[in-house]
C-alpha cells in the first residue's frame, strides 16, 4: 500500500502538524509505504510562471512541464491513496495547496483530451483532511462546509478518484474540547483506507 500525503502548513507548532504526526504513526503501524509532499518545507512554488500559463492556457503540449511538477506526477503515479492535509483559511486551503493543483494538474495529464500525452491514473481514494477553528456545526449551518466539499471533492478531486471524502476537524479554537473526537476521526481515516485500498497487504 502506497500512501501520499500532500501537506500544507507553515508551522510545526500547529494542530495541523499534530494531525500529520498522528497519521504518520498510524500509517507506520499498518506498515504501509508513505511519501509526504510538505509544500512549505519543499519551498514548493505555488505561482504559475508565464511559460507555464502559455502551456496551460493554450494547451500547448510542446512546451515542457517543469521538473518540480514532474516529480509530483511521479509521486501520484506510485500512490494508491492521496491524503490532502491542510488548515481551513478563509473557507479554503492555503495558497500553497491551491497552487499545487494549479501547477500539478497540468493539461494533458490531469485534464485535456490529447491522446498522445500521458494521463494521470484514476486513484482508488482521495481524502481531504482539514483543521478548522470554527466548529463543524457552524461550518454546516453557514454553508461553508458544503462549499468546501463541492470545490475540493467535486472539482479538484473529481473523477480522478474512484472514492473521495472530506474530514473536517473543526473547533480547534478550543482544541481540548475536540481533541478526542479528532483522534477518532483520524483513526477512521485509516479504516477508510483499509476498506477501499487494501489489496491483501
């Protein structure tokens, strides 16, 4: 089993980093292979260059794909499951992660109909795991949770994943009140992976 985590948070003092550490521990217990793209630690370039736009905007597949993007493609192709772990900032993921989609979902790979180019494989499972200051009830009542799920699951993950789900770890402004619940949610992530991706390992 090969797990890829796309992680986006600048601080190791954050609750999001603690979630990452718990996930790493649980994945290690299962003896699964784990690769992490820590976008801040990598210094991942989130802004598309002019040359990249000319390739994407005009579907000019003769232009090269940048080396750092190709490296992410290689990680995707090795993975059985991808976890996207991030904090909710202004109802969405941080710019680093949004930029990952802007650049890594390149034309001819993640979308587009050119049959001569290599295509992103369809993965078994994609999971968005996000930490949020507001409680889940507030996010549901205001419609923010629905918007987050629609954008992330229906558009960004879309048909590229056979199954997908969002786990919102809300209420982190009063973390001690929700810590136990969050730990249970993270454990359920592991069970979800087992159910959908465990090929007899």
